[in-house]
C-alpha cells in the first residue's frame, strides 16, 4: 500500500478531548502524512496536534466546516496525495478501519469511499451526538435516499 501517497486530513474544531485518541488509532504504517486543519478552536486542539507531531494549519477565525474541508483537501493535494482520507478528530469514526476503506480505491474498484459513523442508535447517542441531531440526520437520510434505485444507511457522513 506504500506506493500510493495516502494522506489523512483531520478537520478540527475544539477537538482537544478526542484528538490524541483518534490520532493514536490511525494506522501510520500505510499513511504518508497526517494533516490537521484547525477551524479557530478555543481549546488546546492546535497545541495538542503539534505536540503529537501532526502537520497543523490554522484558520485564525472559524470559517465553517465546508471551508475547513476545502483547506484539508487543498493542502493534501498540494503535498502530492494520491488518496485522501478524512478522519474527524472527534472519535466518531473508527480510524483503525482505514485500510479497509482505502482498499477498493487502491484496487481501482472505486474512486471514492464514504464511511458511516452510524452503526447503531445507542452507539451514536452514547458517543455524544445530541438526540435532536441524530433524528434530524435520520430524517435527511430517509429523504435523500427515498429513490427506489438508491440505498444507503446514512447520508450525513461528515
């Protein structure tokens, strides 16, 4: 898997409580580089990221999730990434599954893979997602994937 330049990007906002745990679970043996883009956090996200040795970029003010994603992808591509893996530092995604997520891309079976943080309602709510957000996301998923030719467990992957 090393012949691909696999870069993990982490769009961060106030992630000090879960960043270290998330970073620890990233399989470094297949990753070229980990990049964190902080979106104006008010906690110690940036100092923790730098202490962990993560290449860190900072938006001085919060610009929103979309702008954070754009910066993540722009930086990764400028570093020569052939595969970009976005892992949120809030530990809602299982970073240890990265090899399984990128395998279909490496084998040229798919151009993109989308992971889901939702396995069970209990797990999501125990992980800290507010009840209102869970049900809003479920409603959007059902609405988005109501076509008889499409199916997905979850449309709000990020």
